[in-house]
């Protein structure tokens, strides 16, 4: 215990008790913690615990994530995804953040984008901005635990991003990510996750892109029977005018660019 107390005393203004609290948190590898966790670890009263946490926050050693929720300031960068999915439960990392994590885009994504079944306003974790999108429970699937946090599987990250292309840089950027991801993608799982989303407009967009990017003719055939019965825009963020693709019932209202399509 004496060693634990001494670990943080090298920092100016950190008391032995504060040092012990920090060392205990690190020993348990807790990315997010509050009064309850510290009481359990240190055996202190709630008032003593609260006062110690507030003191460490004032000194900049801790960062308040949400009410009664803290993280060690010096570990925000390496733990931001863990902190995000611990602070918002249930949730998983998705959209452009996940696509970037998997190396499907060259863009530097700064926001941490989450899917949750709860309506949670966005908030900041130190310098990092968290964006939370609410999904109905039936669409909350296709995720895994990786490196200590919860993230969409590659196939589900693509489905989520196609449902909300504005959250991955637009339909053109999505097409680039789809092409980059395709060689290592589980095509059966991608199809399963796409159909499970229960959105025929999404199927039409996916089928159109897969066919015109010449990625997989067999997959195209399996999707045709699930396309939208009416015409839908390829780019949901653009105006409705454009040419019509009757096979997929797609209004081609954006110039994605030959490099993405071919």
C-alpha cells in the first residue's frame, strides 16, 4: 500500500491519499470511475471520496466525463474509445470513427461516433467530441469487443454508415470505404446485417453501388429481391434531381466520381 501511495507523489500538490486513489484506479485498469467505484476500492466514506475526486479534478489530474464520472486526464488519448463506450451504455463505436479505426479511409477522424439505444446528447471528453446516434433496439447488433472497447464489426460499420452517410463524409467517401473494405469483408455477414436493418432504401443503395463498382455479381442477385419499391436518392443529402436507375430504383443525384465507381 505504501508503494501505491508513493507512485503519484512525484506530481506537485498530490497528497498521499490522492496518490493512493489514482494508483488503485490504475491497478484495476478502470477507464471511467466515480464515487461508488472508489469507495469499493479504497474503503473510504462517500464524502471523503467525493472531496478527493473534486480536489483531483481541480488540479487537472482528473477530467470529469459526466456527472459522477471521471477519467485520468493523462490517459484520455489512449483510452478515449474505452471511456466513450463506458460512459454511454449500451453503445458501440461506429460510422466514420470505426471505418477509420479499420483503415478503410485515409481521413483523420477526430470525433468519436457511437451508436446507442438511448437518446444521449453529445458531449466532450477533454478535447474529444462524442457524437451519439440513437438506434432502435432491433438495429443494435453487429458489434464486438476489441482492445477493451466495443466497436461495430466492419460489416456493420458499413451498414450503419450507409444508413447515415453524412456521418462518414458523404456517399462518395462511403463508396471509397466500401471499396477499401471489400477484399477482406465477410460478404455473407454483410448481406445478413444489411437485410436485418429492415430498410429497403438501404438495400437499393448498397446494391447499386456494389453492381456499378463491379464488386460482386452474385451478391447483387441476392439483394435485388429486397430493393425499395419506389425510387430513392443515392445521396440523401443532395437534391432530388438526377437520372434514374430502374433496376435498383435509384435516383442518381450525385457525381460520386469514376475512381469510386470503377
